[in-house]
C-alpha cells in the first residue's frame, strides 16, 4: 500500500472576511473530493482570511499512480482560479513490508 499525504498553502486574494474564505474553501474542498475521491480538509491558518492550509491524503497500490493523482489534484485546484497555490509539501509512504496476512484465521473475524 502506498499513501500520499500533503499540505497545500493557498492565498485567497479576493477574500475580505473569514466568511468569504470559508465559502471559497468549501467549493475547493467539495469539488476536489467529488472529482478525485480524496480525503481533504482545512488543517491550518484558520483565523487568517487570505491564507489557507489544506491537507490531503491519497491511498493506492502504485507509487506512479499516487504521484500522478497528486499532480492532477494540484493542477485541478490551481485551475479552479479560486485561490493561488503558494506552496506544496507532500510525501509518499510505502507500507508493502508491513502487510502480513500470516496470522489471519478463517472465521476469526467474521
């Protein structure tokens, strides 16, 4: 299993209040969730009305697939034109060595 996690820093130029910021963020988050089936949420800069930090997580079984999906997500958010992507930090973690099914017993978890 491969997990891609990241934080995107956004600058919302047209925002003049926290209410406007939340409106823009809700559109970005909803469209990204619906379009990419990704876990995404505001994770920081909650009280700044021009800045936002959103975190996301993507899981799959191939590093190239996860890397491509992250690239598509970033291009999608930037292409919406609702906010400027200022900075991105992401990491991919592989858990293939941790998956061990030797201790699974039929009927034990049913």
